[in-house]
């Protein structure tokens, strides 16, 4: 039995502001994110199963990522809890969908958080292998399970 990796790509739109940053990203701005989710495991080897030969049905993987990540972050403004109460209140009043997180919403910290969320949501026998989150067409952060064991 071979271990196989499968990947599915997702996209979403999200704005963020980086508290205390010393460049233009301290201001509210948005990105068109691309998220590549790679899982690994041994495909089903049961001729009687409708999933025979599959590690995971791509539709099941889509449903998990959609529910846990995309539905939450798509078209939202994401900020850290470090902003002062007045600024948080101003943003809450100005924007309809705002997420206040306990971390700085950089590409690196987002991909780390996504890994924690998805790692617990996958079916038995399917492991999260890696995530790649593109913030721009040329810039991304990666998370690998093997680096975090």
C-alpha cells in the first residue's frame, strides 16, 4: 500500500490590517488569497466501497475547507486583538464582516492557524500534509506537517 498525496486549491478574498507594522500594510487592504490543501494517506482498497481507490473524495475535502476556512474568512476584514478598543469599535462600525483574532493576521500566522483548524477536521486515515497560502501571485507561506511534529 502506497501513501498518496492529493491537493485541492481554494480561493477567497480577505482584507486585513497589521497592528504596529512599519509599512503600508498597517492600513486596511485586501488580497485575493489562494490556498492549496494537501492531504496524505492510503487510498481505500475495498472493491465494494464507492470510494475504492480514493484517499478522500475531493468533494468531501472541499466541504471541509469551505466550512472551516472559506465561509469564515472570505470577504472579511481580519485584525488582531492588539488594536485598541476605540479602533476596533470604529472598524466594527465601518465593516460588516470583521474577525478579531488573537494573532497578527500575516500570511504566516494565517496558514499556521488554518493547519490547526483543518488537522482536527479530516476523516480518519487522512492526514494534513501541507498548506500553501498565496497572499499575492508571487508571495506565499507554507506549512508542512513534517516540520511541526
